[in-house]
């Protein structure tokens, strides 16, 4: 494959249940990196799809996230979701330092200390669902609410501010061209809000995540106020976005695949492994995320990437690479444990993954345990799916028990 090929225009707007996007599948089957054109941005990009090739891109210092700042880079949303100061567009060694400090708040031991708060929040929500009785919307009662409440609670944000934060986060993820101004306004509001919150925590620390990150030390190093505010904003975004979608998507799979539900009821000790297999399988978003730019010419999987070219990777196709995962389109609860890319890879792998996994384990574990007779209250084909944002998730999951 060479750079002279005409780019493939990709809308990546497929949103039929959890079926794999056929356009993405076609690009994956081409093997080598392919030139693509997205809905926004003034340049084309390379798309890399194979597991090993994605691994190379995400760990190669010649391919820079920071280098995209200041460019109208190829993307799926009218307004770039990521802020220029975000850890998601830092390169080593700066990103390494920030991640090393921030990740101290997400050690396995620290997250285990948070688990009881997550269980308490989940049980309160499931109590309310049980009291209201069937049919109940699982998205409203659990999927939307638990991750939002968890991350905002752990960040120490006052409850009266939660609706405002949730609405701003939603505005950033909308893909329509007419949403550019509202997305820009939402980003500015969130940035200012978290800057002020960090200032308050510096003067009056508490038991929240911002205070924990502020207290993190590596020798003489610590996070400065701007880095703290950006980390808090990143957590507010990803903490709501990813876990919200995944709780809904995993619940949908369990509700439409009785054998999966029966397996978890019969062998609850396999919950974590089964969750990882479902996370590998689920197309949790549409298309691609944040690109990188080549700082010099790079030979990559049969293609010559020139300096200045943008490169996108697809974690979705990497998770379905048959060379990495035999029978990749099958959910195999006995699949040997092998790291997937749902939480990213390399220097931009999600540092809050232990927290996200704790939320999923609590949400799905408590749901299956408390409602063993849980079932969809409508035919699967009547479930409505999100079409407005870059995410893949059911808008409602009417359930009975």
C-alpha cells in the first residue's frame, strides 16, 4: 500500500446494536494501512487496524500526539474533544511524568479502598429500581447514573453541580456540524470549573481524587495546578463516557445471550475474565479517536508514512484481529487471558482502568446477583441506540424480573 492511493471517505456512523461496522471491517480486511478521509479536519489520515501495527504506532516516539495541536487534524467531531493541555495529547517524557504522578491515585490498593463507595452507590440505585418495579429502564437506573455519580463523587464535586457537568460532557461528544459552538462553550466551562476546583483543593484538601493527585510525589516532583485541572477534566469525561456505555452494552449482551447470563450466574467467580472478553468484543465507539502525526518518515506495515502525515489507529479492529484472537467475532468465555485494547495501549493507556473495572465488576456483579431473573421487557429489535455521538450504546434498556 502506498501513499498515492485515493483516500476512502469514512463517516463511521454505523450504530446498529452491537454489530461491527461493515465499513471498518472492510478497512480491516485490506491488511495494510489505508488512507481515509473523515468528516472534519483539513487533511487525510492513515488508518492502522492490525493488533501488532496498532501496538507499534502507540509506542513509536516518531508518531506524536502532541504534534497534532495547532492543526485542523482529521477527526469525527466538529470541535476537537481533547483540550491542548490534556494528558491525551502529551508525548514522553512529559506524559510519562504526569501519568506516573496521577496514576498513584489509581493503584489497585487505592481502588479497592473506593470499592465500598461504588457498591454503596450501586445498591442505592438498584434499590430504587426494585422499588419502582418492572418494567424499568436499566440505562436510567444504573448505566447512566452509576459512573456519573461515582466519578463526580470521587472527584469531590458538590451534588448540585452534577447535572451541569453531565450536560457539558454530553455536548462535547455530539457529532453534528451545528453543535460546534455549544461544544466549544461546554469545553471552556468545564476547563474553568476544574481550574477553580483545583485551587480550592490546594487550600483545603479532602479525601477526593483531586486531593490524592495533588498529594502525589515522585521525589521532588508533583503535578502543577494546570496539570491537575486537566487530569480532573479528563477523568470527568472518560469516567462518565466509557463506563456508562460499557455497562449498558454488557447488560445488553447478557440480556440477549442467555448462555452468557447463565454462565455468570453459575460461575460468578469468572466475572472479571468474562467482562474482559466482552470488552474486547464490544465496538464501544464509532470509528477512531485522537490521531498522531509523523515527525519523520516511517515504514509501517507495508506503507510509507511521510513526515507530517496523520495516523489513526483502530482499537476496535485490533480487538478483532484473528492473529491475536482466534475466532475474534465470537464471545468465548473460556478464551485464554490476553490483553485487549479497549482501554488503549502504550503511553496513552487509560490510567483509571482499575477504577473502570471496579465499576463494571460492581455494576454487573450486583445486577446479576440481585436480579437473577432479569430479562428484556421488549424485543431486542425495539431497543433504541445512540446515533448522535461517537459512542455505541442503547439509549434505553427496558427490563423486567
